[in-house]
C-alpha cells in the first residue's frame, strides 16, 4: 500500500486545458496540451495507491469525463472541447 498523496487538477488562464499531478510534484504527470501554463487550481482528491502505478493520462481523462457530468465544475471551466489523447 502506497503513501497517501494529494492529486491536484489545474487549468490554464482560458480554463479550457487541464493538467494533473501530485501536490508535491514539480511537474505535471499528464496534461491535455503541451507547452501550456497551468496556473489555476481546479480540484484535488486523495490518492492512496502507489503514484508510479497510475496511468496519469487515463486518470486525467476520467476526471474530465466526471467533471463534464458535474454542472458546478462545468460552469467554472470550459470542458466542451477538451479531448486528451
């Protein structure tokens, strides 16, 4: 069992691209667009499993899909064109 960490989601100034990483990371683990500035904090949740065993792109994609279902987050950020590959 891994150590408990905090996963953080960030968005850019236009709130239409996203990045994910651990709170203690200096760099993001995955992002929807390279070479973008992700400065606005959007969400955070606890991670209990080993961070090295996570598929970060898949985790970010899951968060985006969940956020699209949550109108409160949808109003805050633009998820309509968000498509992580």
